[in-house]
């Protein structure tokens, strides 16, 4: 897996103006003493760019769902605990407290679970943060 911060020097790529990797490369040339570069001899660039083409996407991450959880009737709270799984109890509680970000897909799932358990999903999460993530184009 190649980290999203790895740069691409291909100046003849048709997607270079849209690709975040090429813009990272140009910025690194101007500002950095060292940086990571893709080995361009190992892949081909076509009319749609290459397999490493990424674009920046704005996402809104949520943190914490204690307010949502408090809207669930006490007798139904166990359904929320059973329905939402993050791999372990400690990860569940860290996420509930707002120590881990929730992606839009995870947010949607939690809102559905709150509604199924009789809570009020319109209350929203404890806080939000707008971030840029890099996705394959």
C-alpha cells in the first residue's frame, strides 16, 4: 500500500493537473529537502491517469455519540451496544467519547442504530470536523 503523501513526478501524465500526487511533487520540489516519489518505471500512465491517481475530497467527520446515546430509552440501550461494533469494547467506548473520528458511512450506520433503538438521530454527534481525504480518482 502506498501512502497518500507519496509524490509523482510524471509531467506528461494527462491527469497531472487533477492528481494530488503531482501537486505534492511540485510543492515538495519547492519546499522540501527530501520526499518520497513513486517509481514511475513500474506503472503506465494512460488517458485516465494511472493506478495511483488520487484526488482530494472534503469529508465531515464526527466525534462522539454520547448525546445521541442519551436520547435512547434506558430499556433499549442494550440494542445500541449490540448493534454498533468497532472490533472491541474499548474501541467502542473511545469512539463514543469522541476520541476516534467517524467517517460518513459510520455516522450513517450509528444514526440508523439510534433510530432502531428508539433514540432521536436529529440530535447529531458531539462535534464535527471538516477534513480532506484522498481517494482514488
